[in-house]
C-alpha cells in the first residue's frame, strides 16, 4: 500500500538565519503546518546566495528544486538580510522563478519595516517566532 504524502502549500522554501535555534524552531513550525515538502536551511546569506546561484546555473532541469518562498533574517554577520535581498534582486533576472520574499526578524524597528517596503511592496515583514497564523497570511 502506498502512503499518501500530505498536501503542502509549497514544494520548497528556504530559511536564511544565522541562529540555529531559530532555524530549528521555524523549520518545525513549517513542517507541523505542512507549509512545504522541503525546507532548505542556511545559516548565512552568502551560502544561501551560492545555493540559489548554483540552481540557476544548472538550468531548467532543477527548477522543481528552486524555493518558492525565502524567509530572511535581517541581523546576520558578514551579509545582513537587506544586503542578501539586494544581491538576490540584482541577479534575479537570471532566476528560474521569482520566490516570495519574507523578512522574518526579531527587529521591532519601524525603520526596518520601512526599508523592506522601500525595497519592494511585495516583501512580507514578519516578527519571530513564526506561527500558523503568519503562515496562513503568506
């Protein structure tokens, strides 16, 4: 007998956060709410960009692996979330698909929310921790 996979909203999503604990909690929240079949986790913005660029380089045969939603922390060392978004958007014309961008942060500063909005009105700004209600709004 074949076991039926639970229905998920997305095939692939990515968490980009330097906190392993936050990544663990958010990954479990995504799984518990059947948000995605596969959750890619990166603890640095640079490794996430490299992963995404490699997928683009590999071409169309890997388009089913490309994340449909990117959850991005703002405060990370070496490259913060806004720098990631800037680099990602500069290379986005090569992207196979345009994922939803979700800033997932502990920042409560209105300046950060405004900066995300200034970059794009399509960026969703959420405060940690991730919840079912938040996922339902994406």
